[in-house]
C-alpha cells in the first residue's frame, strides 16, 4: 500500500469525469468523529434530455475534532463548477441524537463560506479505469496567526471541537450504455484497520419521474435502496450504517429510464404478466397491494388507462441493465408510497408481512403537518432487515398528523429474517420474525 493511500481517512463520496458523486470531509492527521452525514443530490436533464447534471449538497456533522487537526480534505470532480464549502459552529458538547434528526434542517447553525484549494493527493477508488480522484482541502476557520510580535511563528488556523461542514458542487453524469453511472465512494475505511467509527449516512437522489436507480452495489455486493415518486420526481433513498468500524466498500449504481409503476408484479421488468395483472384488477379500488399496484397512473382506479400505461413500457427490465460489476445475487428494492397526512387516530398499525418472496411494510407515520418530506429507507445486514422512516421538518406547523405509508420490498432469498421498523425519531416501533419461503 503506497503512502498516499495511508493518508486517507474517513468516508468519501466522489465524482470524476462523468461519474456522479458526493464527498465527505477527510480529517488529517487524526481521525475525527463524524456520526451523521445528511446528503442530497438533484439530477436535472440537460442537452435535450440526453444528459443529467447533478446539484449536490452534503451536511457533515462532527462531534469531535482533535486539537491537532489542521486540514480537511475533500474529493471533487475535475472540471466541476460552483464548488462551495461552508462552516458552522456547533455547541462544544454536541452529540448526535437520532431523535433530533427530523429537526436538523431548522436548527442549522449560521454558515460561513470557507476558502478551499486543490491538493496533489489522490483518493484511490475501486472503480476499474479510475485509480484516483483529485481532492481539494481547507484549513480551520479559527485563525490565530495574527500577532504584534513579528518573531512569533504563526500556527495554522484551528478547528473547533464540534462543527458542521457543508459542501456543494455541480457536475454532469457520464452515460453508461442506455443509462448513467452513479459512484459513491463510501469505503475509504478499508485502508485503516484501526480506525473506529459509528456513523449513519443518508443520501437522497431526486431525478425526473421517468428515471430510477436500476442497480446499486457496495463494491460487488448488491445494496438495497428505497424509491418513491413525489409529484414529477423519482426519489431514491440510500441508507448506510456502521458500528465499531469504518465503511469499507464503495457504492456503484446505474440510473436507467424506467417508469417503475408499470412493473405491476414487482418482477423488475415490464412484460405481458403485468398486463394480465392489470386486466385482472380492472374496476377495482386500489385498497390492497395487488389492486394498488395495478393503478399504474395513480388516479385512484384501475381502468383502461392503466393497461395502456403498461403496454407503452413493455420490455423495460431493470435487471437487464448493464452493471459495472457482475453478480447473481438479487437486487433488493423497497418501492413505497407515502400519502397525504390525515387527522385523528391512525387507521393502519405498523406491520410487516411476507408476500411471496417480498415483504409488505405498512404504517401511519406520525409527524408534523408541514413536513419538508416523509420518506422510507431500507438496510439489509444478513438476516436483519431494517425499515427506517425518515422525515424532516424545516418550517414546522403547530400540529401533528398521520401519513399512511405502504411499501413492498424484495426479492428476498428464502429464509428467516429479523425485521425492525424504526420511526423518524429513531424509536424501534416493531420487531418481528418473517419467514420467506
């Protein structure tokens, strides 16, 4: 292992030469504690809808920054535009509390822009053909180098013990066959066997409604993700967590033109079976999973328009998309929908039930009436399946209401799974054993 690789510590999400990416600050020389990464990526169509441009923002919360830290490093794509780095001071005793996550956006500290500069060091990636990603860096915001004694030796600007750093940039994604490639370098900890960390990482990717993430990997292992449609947008939510050790694998994904609601049977492709499934539900109200799936255009009824919508998308196959890595393992997806909030007592209790090789998760999510968003995430670790409700408020109203939610996750390999459902405040509201036959 060369010297440059030994210098890199922390989580990194990177973007280079058409790879879409996000990036985490890398403290040097001593590891810091960064328990929360809250990141958002918006993809907009450009060049006559033949390209995608990423607008990225990441908020990185540090609960401990060592006194001898003098530099933050950050991977960025060469040729990227509108790069910005901001600093916000947190309370000296700040610690991340999952119960407080829904209120993070409304409690952001005042941010000041930081001066950054390119460095020669490269962050190594696991992607074939891209051995290294350039990095920028910045020094601490607290500069104590001013002195009336010109014989004093200046010291580097220092970092506060706790801080929020925000990074922003824009970049164009690279075409990958008939889609686009998304790269998220999560695995820098693979070079540091002694680096200990507990962290939660959230990344929400918003894109035009007719696009979706087709495949997602942690290196060579398929990684689950959740997706929904909010108005004219598809939202892909990625959730990663680590305890007592660093993240060690990078995320590689493929974005593909795919109207996911046309996949009525949740088979990850649109074929004649989906047309038959819609025909069998004609005239029914979408009150249960089969009829709800058959309501392809989401107008509240299953009719001829839904048959036409499926016919127009015959042949779309998510698993047939060319992936940057090869694997025969299934791609687990959580397809869900959160409906408008309602008052009164909830009509749907939290539950998870097996359905063929999938799981149906339902709940009425209790949250503020004026939520910025209410979403779902999924994490699978061996036989453990975690459904996590993710909600954020920015300008809250003085009221609460209930958001009915239903999702279908899978396909799962046959076996017995320990399932958890976690509410937006980090509370486990359901634990049960699910057998998939």
